[in-house]
C-alpha cells in the first residue's frame, strides 16, 4: 500500500478498485492502531489531468459522502486550497468491501432479481464475490430465494 507515513495515504497510480481497497485497509488500520481516535488522515489522490477532478478524487469523495456515519471529511481546497488531497477524520471503522457489497446486493434485491442480473449489476466486484455475498445474505435470512418459471430469483427479506 503506498503510504508515506501512518497518517498519509498516496493513491497515485492506482485504479479506483485498488484505491478503494487501499483506503479501507489504511483507514481501518489507523483506527485500530490509535484505539479508535487516530486524528486526521490525509489521502493524496491528485486532482486529475483535466483540472476538473480526476477519477480517484471524484470517486473517493463520493465514497466518503456515502459513509458519513463512519467519518467526516474535508476536500483539500477547503483546507489549504489544494484539490489534490482530502482530509478524513475517522469516527468508527468502515465495513469491509464484502460487507458493503452484501448491503448493496440486499438493497438491489428489494424487487425480485435473477442471479444473472445481480452478478451483472455488480460485475466490477467479480462473480465469485457477488455469489459469496448472495450466500451470506441467504444464511443471514436477509435474502430469500424463489423460483419463478424455472428462473431462480432473489428478494430482500
């Protein structure tokens, strides 16, 4: 993981999927090591070659926005006019990507969905991970399997 120190993570050169995994691991390690109060963390993502916000900056800040119950954050431009980094203040550990995927699958299955539709919707995670999330939700009895016209459908319970 490209860390410059225990409170700074540099995401340059990573894809969003790699960056998301690196961020969650970095964030949760910082929370664990500091006993729940690591202070501010700096995430360096760059500002994009277009100057309007690159993929890492845009997706990271959207991810942080969706997880406001776990953390607080400030874009660098609000702190020191530097759009190439974001300051994150942890409040509690983030769920793993697998846990997040399961929650997303569960939400998606508010309406009955075929397994192929679920796998297609979440294909960026890879089929094995999506199938694992479905099985976890079934074991937790949060996802109910049913058959409709020979097709196996899943619906949130």
